[in-house]
């Protein structure tokens, strides 16, 4: 491993994207999001994912000069065409717009079709929550998750995000419908480490903690078994219907690579709620009760969603971001 300072990492990303003819503002935004994801310890959708992002630009799946456009509006609901622009800039644009819709209507919903991978969905939850909005968002993906009882992947791992403001930060749940994301399993395989809990099936149809076995079969375990599989299907249905975009099945049939996906962004303006003055106190009471639960391991930790990311961010700002030396050398060579 090598340790890279946040600003140095961002600077390298900007250099590469600028050389790939990204407009300056998009190069800055994409570079910042990739670096911030790494800063929070989400390497699978930060520095580790950056080379694939570059590859998809080179293949023409991502158009750095495109920008999402609104195609329809129905009250507080809007449909947008992502125009295959970078998923990060599209998602940030959608987050800003859906907050404006919430300001106008109390709640806003923006459905985005024909877009690209947004990297860490939690990025947009943090973005909205730190501006005072509750946020719900999800995306469909290429078929990479089998339904419970199936061997063939027909579902996506369809990440889902919930976020609410909390003090100067946020409470953010960002989870895929698979027990472990592909990025996490690839990262652990690279480190020659096992999963803490079974994450999928091997070629013998046995549950396995070895990421390489699961990556080989492409059979990750749905969260909650049949419940996670059902939730994945519902998220795909809603994303497809609301955006008038492509479903997981359609995305999968067009290529072995993932592009042209569908996403949904929901923002709620909490300040318009009649109980707004008491919300902060209610959140704190819930967290206080949650965190005082008796631990199974006295030395273990009970954390609310997003709490660990804040701690990791502070540590990495102080000490630098640990990165695979091979991946960093690959990035320097781009």
C-alpha cells in the first residue's frame, strides 16, 4: 500500500480527466467525488474504480460533454434524460434540482434515465442532508444478483440510500442489495482477505466467505435472502417506470458493460414540517437509545449509518489515504 494525500489524489484525477477533454467544471467535480469517496474509505467507488471510469469514457459509454435534460414535469415530479453524461455530475445535478422541487412542494422526486454509474450513492445523500433535506435515492444496475433460489443473475444489486441531517453531518445509509458489493469483494480479494460473513455461493452451491469464489460464480447473496431479492426487483420496477428509462434486463442485454441506467432521487424539505423545531431532539433521543444497547462484545462498537465514514474521513485527512500501490501506479500511467 501507498499513502496519498487527498489533494494529490484529486490533482491526479483532474489531470487525467482534463487530458481526456473533460470540461474544466466536470473534471473538477468528478475528481472531487472520486477523491472524497476514497477519503471516506469507500475505495471501491473511489480510487479503485477510477481506471474503469476512464475505460468507459474511452469506450464511448460516458460522454463528458453531455448534460442531463428535463423531458417532463408533473407537479413535484420530473423526468430527465441523462444523455449518457458522467453519472457523478448527472447525480449531483439531479440532487440540486430535487431539493429545489422540495422547496417548492415540500417533497420532490426526480427520475433520471439514460445515465451512468453514480459511484457512491451516499455522496448525494450527504449532499442533500447537509443542506437540511431528508433524502431517498436508488439506482438500478446491470444484472449481477441472482434471486433467492436462482443461479442465473436477473436482478441488479441496485444500491439504495437514505439520509437525514444530523448536527453538522448526516445519518446516511448506503447499501447494495447484495450482502457485499462487487467492489468490496474485489478489494478484499486483492488484499487476500476473507469476508467477515458468507457473501455468496461457490461452484459447489455452498455459501462462501472467499471473495474470489463468489466473483468466479457471479452469485452474491441477496441481503435478507428472498427479502433482498424482492426489494431489488421493486427498486428496478420503480426506477424504470418513474424514469421511462431502461430496466436491469434491458441494460444487461445491450452490453456486458453497465451504462444507460435509471435512477430516482427524492428530497423532503424538513423545515416545512410542523414538527420541525423538535426534530433534532427526537433524532438525538433515538440515537442515544440505539447506542446504549448492550454489546455482544464489550470491545466492539455499535454505530449508526455514516458514523464510521466521518471518523475515517478525519483520519485520512490527517494521515493520507491508503491505496493499493498497483492501482495508484496504474492511475499515474493513465
